[in-house]
């Protein structure tokens, strides 16, 4: 009995330690974003201080962060809508028509997961430069859509497999066309999964750095690119970049709490149920 | 018969747009990269390129920096993957015995780093590693370890990058393994306990083998991601100091966008992809991905 409670105590310590290890780094940045210049550099770290919003007004007034925020939202929404729209229809096409080569096609989409981003970016940069679209939204939207598509297709396939075939068949017998059956019967059933796929796609696009870094220009910078410009300079303005970082990560962390169930399932393409 | 061919047209019509995007944004650039890696050209002057054949591929194996970046990438992949698997699986096992509600809340807290942009992870850890006011040094000082090199010494920089990567991506393994553990039937544990198997014996003889498929899957996903590592190194060290954190992706990026040697950069990035496929192809074959199709 004593041994058992010792084990439980040890478990509790492990769980708490891992929680602190997870939260403290994020908490440090959020805290720094509300600190004055002087408090930021105080040693040892000040855990209690007078909060100020100066860093936020600095980041948004002369840091162009409002625009980066808009750019990020635009790229994330368009690329996710494309990936989820095209990917869901593609998954339906692959699974419910008894297509002969669907297995090979699925593997074709899977291969996309093995291509390093830089391998894709280098030729993409040259090609987009050649057609004169460098610095427009086309580059990041196309790249993010292409990276998300294979994952959405796989995820949607795993959701479609859970839908009983009889539902579709009885709709067809009632005189629905294939597309009507999809729209009226199947889509509403897989909607929670599709929503999760959309949020995960947006999260990727919102956080993605390397494509946005090279394919955008001053007017189309996304948030991660804007932050990398802050951090990249010789002396980092910790207050300003912490404010920018907090504004960038908070929406996605808050949304993450609600789709937590789908995080495991989503990132493994539905191979593991959450 | 007519209805059958009509519906297969529809299937093609549904698949085509998605396939077109992947071809346009992935296959075409890859093909282009293969061709252009055979030419010496500067960005914007593709037509003035000089054909050099396999020169760049041969050059890679004589380039000390390139070979070093291959080594750095392999060390990073092995160390990050090893630590993340050990901690992730360990924490998942600890979580497994908890009441459902508590486990759900803890998982939500634990998964936060997963949602943070890698550039911000870089910012966070650069702040923590700062020698004058960073938290890491303040705590190291308490143990008399203030001479730790951190991000600025070649001997320790890669280790520091790995720690940051472990911080960000261990939750992924924790989440996936946790959901894998829920598929192990309760009776199995009962039987093990009745047979008198202790904690460690149950873990290594029963639990881990039963979720072997899941472990294989996370190894595959995290392993390929780690081998392609770019963002976190770019944000923390940019490949320095003294190229001690230079991964293959970072090296290709630098050759292309800082040295303007696009042809060589493409050759490096294609070699990266080939090594990645060679390393992980045996795992892909065995993983459940292929079984789905």
C-alpha cells in the first residue's frame, strides 16, 4: 500500500514537472510582452511587475503588424479552403466509386509528405519569379495548399470509411444522384472531421515560415515572416517581438483547446483515432 | 453500363483538381529542380545557365561543409527522435492510468507547444538561452554551471537546438501514443497482473509490443520531419556557430538564397530528399499507412 502511494506521488511529480516544462517558456514570452524595457532585462526574472501595453502599441504602430496579421489570415483562409474543398471531394472520388487505381493515387498523395520544404521551395521560387508572381499571395497560397492537400485527403478518407455504405446506397435508391447523396447525407456526417481538418490546415499556414519567407515581399509578409525580421536583426527588440509572438500564437492555442481531440488523429492523417 | 461510365467520369472529375494542385506545386517544381541541378545559373538568369551535368552531385561529396551538414542532420534526427520517443512514450504511459477528465485537461496543456509557430519557438528559446538575462543561465548558475556554452559555442549549440525541438514536438508523440494506448484491451493488463508481472515487465513485454504499429507511425512522421529540419534552426542559430548546427535544409537554403548558387542548392536539396527516402522507405513499407490503401 505504501509502495503504491509512493508510486502515485512520483507520478504526480512527473506530471507537474512536464506541465511546468511546457508552460514556463510560453509564459515567459507572454510575460515579457507586458513588461517595460527595464523589467525585461532585470536579473533574476521578475515574476511580478506592473503590466504595460507599450510593446503592443509599438508592434502595431511602427511594426506594420496589423498588415501582417491581415496577410496571414488571408493566406490561411484561402489556402485552407482550397485544401479542404478540393481534398474532401478528392477523397470522396477515391473511396466511393470503386476506382481501380485508387490505392496508387492515394500513395501518390502520400508521397507529398516526404518532400522537404526547401526542395519544393527552391524551384518554386525560380518558377514563380519567372512568371512575375513573386511577392504576391499566389506563392504562399499555392505552397500551403499543396502541402496541406495530401494530409486533408488522407484524413477525409479515414472519416469517409467510418460512414456506413448503406446510408449512401439508400439515398441513391431514393433517387439522389451521387453528388446529392454526398451533399445531403455524407457531408453532414463527416462535417466535424472536415472542420478539424480545416483548423489544422489553417494552423499550418498560420505558422508556416520558409515558403512565406521567400515567396512574399514587404506588402505580403505573413506574421512568422514579420517576426523573423524582428528576430533576425542584430539586436532583438524583445518587448516588441514578444508582443508580436503573443498575438500570433494566442488565437491558435485557444482554438487548439477545442480541437484537442483531433490533434493526434489529424497529424497522423487519421491513422490513429483521438 | 452508361451509368457506370458516367459515374467514373464523375470520380475523375472529383480527383482531378486536387491532383492538379499537387502536380503544379510539387511534381513540376521537383522535375524542374532535377533539370536545373544539372546547370550552373544565377536566379533570374535561368536561360543563361551552363550545362554542368552531374558536377554538383559529385561536388557535394567533396564539399566538407556539405558532408558536415549531412552528419549534423543525422545526429539531430537520431538524438531528437530518441529523446522525443523516450519522453513522449514515458509520459503517455504515466497519463494512461489517470481519470479520463484529468488526462484530457493535462493533454490540452501539454499540446500547447505543438501549436506554436517554429519561428516563435526559436524566439522563446533564444530568450531563455540568453547569457545575461535568460532563465536557463539563471538556473544553471544556481548549480555553478554558468560556463555552459549555450547557443554561442559550437560544442553545445546543437544540443540546445535539440532541447528546443524536444520541447516543441514531444507532445505530438505523447498525444498519438496516448490514443494508441486506449486501444489496448483492459483484460490484457488484468491477465498480466494475475500472472504476477511487475510494472516494467508489463511495459516492455505487453504494452509497447501491443502499440508497436503506433510507435512505428510516429517514428516515421517525426523522423522524416526531423530530417528535413529547417525552421527551428533558422530561428535559433541560422546554422552557426562554425556550422555546428547546419542541417542539410539550412545549407541548401543558404547556397540558394545567400550564395545565389541555385543549381548547387537544388542538388543538395534533392540529395536530402533521396537520403530521407532511403532512410525511411523500410519504415513506410511496414507502417499502417500502406495498409489503409
